[in-house]
């Protein structure tokens, strides 16, 4: 039995390790028949592992620093240096793995919210591993009213995954271009949790955008991947025409 927790005695203590943190929450898990709850819970980590392998992240798959299964979700820690790769191509790979799973006849359809954060949490192997304020912040992002509302409005046929990044992760990995994902694909919002006063800025990312997302409040069309690809094509065409005209 572990020692009873004691209040700090006023002396300084070393910070626990800085970890990359990922959390997965299934949408509408409690609406699934009870007979499939155990099998769905057991399938979450293999599903994530398949996406990590597809993203070329076998290093992370083999070296998760802790894994916590809550039944309807997972939380895990990993080397924070891998965060840019978890974002890109990891998020798109997980979306494709989910879509492929959902397309098979007779499968339990799975949709999920995924959160990414980083911070100091208890080291693996110690009592309470993976716990700390950063872990709490991760789960508040996943439970935010805005993210759940957005997921509910997205098409279940085309959007199996919606991701949320903490402001820290966005600025470290996305804004400063350590990840290959275009920063314009991320939408900032203020994350709030019902019954709590705290708020935090966060960034939403949709790997597979459904057609009805244009009707979701706060979703700016400039963040749609299709529109970005179109604008990029227009820009390249404009540059080509200018070069041809300059030759005359």
C-alpha cells in the first residue's frame, strides 16, 4: 500500500518529467450496446498502434511512456520530441484507419475526439504515473463544450475524428513549423467545460472534413483543406501566366 499523501513542507522539489500527452475519447460510447463495451475498449490501443505504424511512428508505438484505458478512451505519454510527427502525419493516419474500420460491414462504428498537450507529469513506473496538472488540462480539452458540439455537428460518415491541440502544442509544433501541417488548417477557440470556471485557448483540427461543417458556428471556411488546395492551385496558375506574359 502506498504512503498516504502529504502536503508539501515548503521545500523545493524537482519537476517531474516533461511529457508529450495524447488523449482519446470515443463519441457516444454509452449509447453502444453493453455487449460490445469490453471489446471496443480493448480495441482502442491496437487501433492507435495501427495508425502509428501507418504514420511511420513505430518508435512511439514501441515506447509509450504510460497507457491508461478509461473504457471509453485512452491517455498516454510519449517523447515530446515526436509531437510534430504525431500531428502530421499521425492525425491524418488515425482518421484514415478509423474510416477504414467504419467502412467494413458489421463493424461497430467508432468516432473519437483526440487531444494533444505537453507538460510535467509523474514519471512512468512511479505511483500515479502520468498524472499531474497537465493531464487534467488535457482531459478538460477533450471534454470542452465547444469540441463536443463541433463533433456532434460533423457528418458521422466523413468525419470519424476531430483533434484538439493545446495552445502550447500549437505554438511549439505548428506555429513554428516543426510539423508539416499548414497552420491555416487549425482553428483557435476558447475551450470551456460545463460546471467549471477555467477557460483555455485551444486549436481544432479536422483531418477529414465533412460537407456540413460550414454550418458550425466558429468554423471559418479558410481553414478547409479543400479550399486551401484550390487557392494554392490558383496561385500557381497565376504565377505561370505572369511568367508567360513577361516573356512577351
